[in-house]
C-alpha cells in the first residue's frame, strides 16, 4: 500500500525537476531596436574682432558665454578673424559637426549665404544679417529706436546746434544707427546740423581721433559713435575739444565719466542667447528675428550728473511715445 502511494509522488517529483531545468523561451516577435543617440547640441561663433573690446565683439562673446553656462552646451569660437578667412571659419565649424554656427556681424552675411547650403543639417545665424534661408536666420536689434533716443539726447544737450555721428564700416547696422541718430536729433530741432563720418574700420583709434577732431573744429559739441576700439581715439580727442559723447553697446560711463552723457546699450547677448535656446529646443526658423525697446535688449544707459533732470524727463517721455506707437520709427533697410 505504501509502495503504491510513493510511486506517483516519485514520478511527479522527477517531472517537476525536469521542468525546473528546462530553459525558458524568450517571447516571440520582432527584435527590439536600439534607439539612435541624439547628436549633442554644440554652438560655435566667429568674431571679426577681439572678444575683450568692451564693445560689439565683447557683447557677442557675453552671449556665447550665456549659451555655454545657462544651456549647458559645448561652445567654441574664433576671434579677430580677418575678412579673407570668414567663409572658411564658418565652413570649418560646420564640417566639425557643430549644430549652430554664428557669424557676429553683417560682414558674415555673404559668407553664410554661400556656406549654409553646403551643410543643410547645420543651423546658421548671422547677427545683423541680411539673408535668410531654411537653415539660415538673422538676429538683430531695432537699432533705430535706441539711436533715435541718442539723437534726442544730443540735440537737447548741444549748445552749438551741431552734432555728429562716427561709425565704423559703412554697412547696414552702422548706417541704421547713424540714420536713427539723425532722425532723433531732428525730432528735437529740425534745423540742427548732423555730421556723419564712417571710418572704414571699427578699431583704428587714430582714425577715430582724427574724425572727432575734424568734427570739433567744425563746431560739433556732441558725438555719438558706433565703433569698437576706435572709441579710444574719439574719447582722447573729446577730452581737449569740449565735446560730449554718447557711447554704444555697453554703458561706457566709467571709461570717460566727464565726457559720456549716456550710452545706447545694445544687449545683443540676450538676442544671441534666446536664438540659441530656440534652436536647441528645435524651434529654429529661417527668418529675421528683431528685438526692440519693448524686449529690454536695447535701452539708454542711466543718466548721471552730466544730463539735467529736465532733459532726462523729456527723453523718458519720447521713449514712452515710441513704445505706445505715438512716435513711429521705421526700420531702415540700408
């Protein structure tokens, strides 16, 4: 009897152990695909001048540093690149697989227009650029709005009825600043004389000094400039010529406290950061992006002791009228 009870139990145990030793089969179906790795987002930038010039190029580099630190991406740059190498510098970064390549200035408009079609997977942005394409955009500030305000300040502060503008290269953004300045000055005084000079160079201090001295000899007593290191020559000339100045890009008061009335701040770094952020998020569009007074990217620097309170109040009202649309400032194409 006991034997008949043990035999079925023994058979059950043998089959149970065999089942435990049998390897399990994998589920049938198509093999799982390994997802492709998303390419790393990297940003490169080409500068025509020095990144520590306290002006245009430094403002652009500040934007690139924000991209690096706030977006946490790898960045690279080349500075003081001569005009003969602009196209090749853009092409080199694109061929190295950078996701976004920026040219800092209208000077890069033609080179980018040529290089962008060669690298359709790369996004290109030109600061103050002239062209757009599916993978090419431009970012710019509404120069005329803030330079209009600079012209208002100059006209209100001028004792001689003669003001001047000194620009670097005669290219669209520099021209726009000069025309905006002239319009602002004439808004205050239709009969004011506005002298405009282009140096043909952003960094030649000797040319800047020569231009400023020539204006002073002709009775100009307030000068607005849009240059880089050439401003050092302009400031030197103004010291002995009883000429007041309006700076550009940064608040330049500390450079010449006795001379600087205000500065036309153009925070291109914010525009660069926002453009890179948009591109990283996959929202890039091949179009022209424009940032005005309402964006906070452009503004006049604070007035100090060199500007009377009544002038400051007048300028403040003009700015409000621009923002409200009461004063309409058209974007100048050339």
